[in-house]
C-alpha cells in the first residue's frame, strides 16, 4: 500500500532584519507553532527593497510601508495584524546642529527610501518636496555625522528603526519626531508598516496565513524573553534593554490588530498623501479579516 502525503503550500515571507520584525516572526521562523498545510520560508531584506520587490508580487507575505501600499493595492491586501504604529513617536529627522523644522525645507536630507512611510510623513510635515539623497537606513546616522554621502553634502537625516534610540550617541540633535507631529495634528498613531498578503492566493488562504501570523505575534508577546533572545541577533548596536524598549515600541496591541483607530490612521495618512499631491490616486485600504 502506497501512502502519499500532500505537499505543503509554500508561503514566502519577507521582512526587515530588525528586532521588531524578528520578534514578530520568531514563532514562524523557529517552528514554535503548527503551520498545518503551509510551509514558510523567510527572507530578511531592508524595507525599501521589500517595497520595490512587492511591485512584482514576488512574495506571498511581505512587510511593506504604508506609503508603498498606496501603489500595491491591486496586488496585496493589508493583514489586520502585524502593524508597526508610532503612537506618539516615530521616524525622526536629526542633524549635527540644532535646527528648526522650517529650515529643513532648504536642506539636503538623507532618507531611507522614497517609498517609506517616513518619507511620506516628512513630505506631509514640510508641505513640499525637499532635496534628498537615498541612503541605506543603517548608514544614515553616520552619513549625517560625516556630513556627506559620496559626492553629496548632507545636512540632516531621516532615521527609522533603532536609530531612534541611538542617534544621540553620535552627538546628533533631534529636529522633529514625525510621530509626535502626526499625533499632535490628528490625534492618531502614525501608521508606518504592515504585512501585506497577495490577493491571488484567494480569501481562504489569505485568512489562514493571517491567522498564523497572528499566532506568531501572540506567541512572541506571550513568550517575551524567548522571542527577545531571537530578536537580539538583529539589534545591531542595541543592548538588551534598548532592544526590549524598541520591540515594545513596535510590537504591541497595535500589532495584534490595527483596530478601528489604526484603520482610521491608515486611511487618513493615505488620504492626506493624495490631497497634498504626494500620492497619484486616492486609496481605500483593504484589510484581510480573520475567518
């Protein structure tokens, strides 16, 4: 008698090599939960690269910037879980000397990518385009400290990820925290990143994969020290206390579910991007709902 086993459906996952994403995906990456008929593989790539790869629909499940999602809604839906929200904090602009927000309009700013939510937030904050140079996110602090990138002079830098906790160690000065600016403006958290799932998988698979992502996030929150140990591999210059703080900033109740206010924040962010001429179309975000 021949026994056949059905091959598991492959779900290719892309996320950033950062403590918060590593914490979120720990259970899936290390077989801590039963994934049933699905097999997950993981690619760790910076967010701007993931944003641009998503245009080709290469990955079934991928981290994306909310900004980038505005160009991807034909291919991807947003998972209800897996959000990165800056609730009164977020990407920051830093410089070597104290400066005003208004002065940034005439400065050259290193940015981590033009599809990042940080870039869109700064465009909205300044109310205009600004001179910028795209620099890998983990090189921006050093670029600002040196004042140049290649042949370009750099006046300030837009920092994301753990740089928000470490910039002062390089004797840089905070010009604006975009999470604070957005909260003051709207009363809402600043929607930065999400996990997006390819629509062509169909509703049943989309709901299954979202449920497994939820289970992975919940496992990490319920086994915090274990998940944090895994996340520390991606902390770059963070000590354990800083890594724990950073994870707490971006893996929390918002990550388990955008909720009504989170969904409102995404819609408001994208709507404002269109109203102010940054986004070419008005986008209504589509969220996967748990089955």
